[in-house]
C-alpha cells in the first residue's frame, strides 16, 4: 500500500513562513528528494498539501484516503504548540490534542489511526522547559512568522523530520517513533 504524506498549513502567500505552516513547508522542502516516479526513500508516496485553511484539512485528505485501512498509511505533518521549537514527536492513533487541523482530519476519516509528525513551534526556557504562549495570544503566535534565530533551528528540524520519515518508510513506525521521540 502506498504512503500518503500530508503537510498541513494555510494557503496563500500571507501565511508563508508562519508557525502554522511549518508542517506544509518542511514537507515541501523534504519532498524535493522524491524522484520522477514519486518515490521517496525508495517507497511510492503521494504528497498532499491541502489547499484549504488548516481547520478544513480533513476534506481534501478524505479524497485521497478512502478507507480506515488506508488511513494507517497516512502521515500528517503539522505544527505543535505543546512542543518547544526544535523538538519533533511521532504518534499514531492519538487524540488531536486541541489541534483543529488534526481534528478535521480525524472527523473526515472517522479514525485517529494515522501517523502524526508533530513539529514543535513554542518557545522554551533556558532549561528547555516548554514556554507556551498565553491563551489569548495563541492565534497571533501561530500565524506569526519565524524570527531569524528560529529559522536556524528549523534547518536542524528539517533534517530530523527527513530522517524520521526515511526511517518510517523503510524500517516502520516503531523505529521512527524511537528515533524521533527519544531525541
């Protein structure tokens, strides 16, 4: 069964470079490694970038994922407020955790059984503890653009996400989770 890699984000130039688009933009950068036959690390994949606002991502993904069995080969790459910038986590079958784009996908597919690559976008204290924005500032924060030092961290994150996807596609989910979740 082919894998489907979906990068969540908002369409349009006004959202380019924002924290909310990190899933879409990192997957686009990594996907340049796909060959002319759309093979990615030797595996046939379909790359999806829903051209709808984040909170409506489920509809376009449902068109490509036609069954619950097919959903098990779906990888959704998205921003994560509950992780500091520079951290990634991979999960399978987990709740949306307040992420409206993921909620939309789960509702459309009627399952939580798909892979999520969560990319941290929040700040952190000098000791590395999560420093999430205040609730009233979340919308402005996620729609805000990355600052130059944050962009430097994203280069490292892109490499780690690429490695995690390669491990997922070649060695399976447990190995990818071990790689990403123990860093």
